[in-house]
């Protein structure tokens, strides 16, 4: 098996918050709790879960846009966990992100040439006519005309703005691109166009993706492997087919029960979860899913299950599986 391009070991990210306006008590938001994941070169890893489960924080921590509380991040075999912002600069060329909102992510005061060309200036790799040529090539690569560089973000549709964001992410020839809900703000028909674009770019440029999404349909279409997160933890990780046809964790099964089966004539029994996701300020003891789990046992309230193999290349954190 090839060495992972990006790997996290027991990655943890907590945020300190005050208990109230006049309170001196400090509490911690347990956003990410002991996440261990790896993505191989050329692979697409999907990370799914409900809103607030820690997907986005995990992705940003992987790129060190947020500093981890503890754990290890390795990129291209190198431990980057404690690198400073200056030491990270050369690595930024090889790891990029496409964010969720294609409107707020683009500076409305800059033309497309200024937005897509900014990485060339920041990293001092191109200027003048060379930079303009590179910007034009990037726009054509993502399906936009070269003369779009003279226009401003408000002159484009949501899908076109996301193409601009993708062009900016590709400017420095990265190896890894993290897509943080890259299509959730778009119409369904436009979502398909952007997903097809991402798949084409992966094939043409040899990219590696980490796709963060709550949309299981999108994840099933593009991912090679899927990690399911709940309250800051990975509760199941397996190849795409195993997740969608042989899910082992009750939470994964509940998520999938709301998704139509891609096989004609086959249906799933709907599982409705009671209650809301617990607060990351005060996560429950034991298994984080036990307050909502229809299959909970007594030990679930006190013992935190460890992510371990339940089948070949299929890891589950659940007491039902050992």
C-alpha cells in the first residue's frame, strides 16, 4: 500500500470559551476528538456527518488553518504538526482548500484576475504577462472563458463563482485539495456540473481529494473511501461500497436509511433518530452516540468504543462489534 499523502494520528482540536458575559469559568468545545485518518495519493476520501459533527474543523486542522490541540499531522511523510506559519508557506503550494460559500470566499473588490492570480503573487512564482497567461489557462481549465478575468465576482452565477474558487485552489499545482461542502450552496443541477468538473480535474491533474459533505449522494458518487463522523469522532471508516451496502455502525445506518437505494427494487427501512446532537461543550460519557442510539447497551453509557476492524479495511467504533 502506498505511503499516505496526508495522515492524522489521534488529532484533537478543542476551543476555549467563557461560560458567560460575566463568568470567569472557562469551558472547552470538543470539536475534534482523536481522529486518525489517512488518504493515499490519487484517492478521494469522503468525510460525512451531521452539521456540527466536526467535519469542517477536522479539514481545516489537517491543513493547519486551525492549530491542533494534540495529535499528529503528516503530509508527504513529514510531521507538520508544530511547523510555524513561515515553515508552512512552501507546503501551502501543495495543499489547498475549496470552501463552501462561493460568494463570501471571493473578494468583491477584486477582478477575477486579481483573485485567481493572488497565489502567484503571494508565493512569488509569476508576475505580469506570465501571471495573466496562467490565470487565463486556469479559467479555461475550469470551464470559463479567458476574458472572465476582467470581470468581478458579482457578475457571475453561484456555479461560476465556485469554478473561480477551484481555479484559485489549483493555481500552484497542489497535490491535495480539501473540498469543504463545495457544492452544498448550489442548485442541484449545478452541483452535478461541479462534481463532474472535480472528477475530470482529478483524472487530468492526478489530484488527491478530501471531500467534506453532509450529502451522502455526492459522497457516494465521487469517493473511494468514506469516514463517518459524530460529535468530533470517526465512528466508521471503510471503502465506499462497504459503507453504502454494509454499514455496521447504528449512526451510519440511520444516515443511510434516508438515502434512496441506487439499486432498482431495493429499499431501506427508515431509522428516525430521537433528539439532537449533544453539545460539544458537554459531550456525553461513554459512546458519544448512546443518547440517540436505538441499540444502546448499559456499557455504552460508560465505555467509549475504540475504532477497530470489524471486517477487511472496515473500521467501526461500536460495542456491538467487539
